[in-house]
C-alpha cells in the first residue's frame, strides 16, 4: 500500500519539473536563437568574402543555405552599410500551456539579432 505522503511527494516533483521545463524553455530557445544568429551571420560573411561578386541573389542564397543548417526561422539577412552581415532569426520554444495565452505567447517565440564580426571585402 502506497502512503498518501509518497503520492504527494511524487506529484509535487512532477509539478515542479513541468514548471521548470515550461519556464526554462524560452530561456533555452533565446540562447539557441542568439547562437544561431551569430553562426549564420559569420558563416554568410565567410562565404561571401571567399571571392566572387557580391550580389543580392548571392546574399539571399548564402543566407538560405546557412539558415538551413540551423533550426531557426530566418527573418532577415542583409548587408549593412559597413559591409557586415546583419541577421535576425526566430526560434520556437517548447510549451504545454503558456504559449497558448496571449500574455505569454511572445515568450515562446524569441528573436535574436547578430552582425558578423568579419567584414566582407
């Protein structure tokens, strides 16, 4: 026979575990989006500086290629005025409940921006 205190302890652990995952997921997704944005920006800058003429079509193709390597939604990828690559991405976070509420839904779709350190010559 299982004691009622043991059931309460197990249920308490489950509730706390789900809460930690539910509230921690946006933080992890934000970190992953930031990392992916930097990887994409630096990868595109590297590919574009490897030679050849830099055209809008080449920038778009390289951005799509680098973006496909990461598991994020590529929102924008452009050259800024100082010939660096500027990238903006979005990452979907895992959620059971909070992403469905209008107050917290933005937490579960974090965006990140990054600019390449490498200059395109």
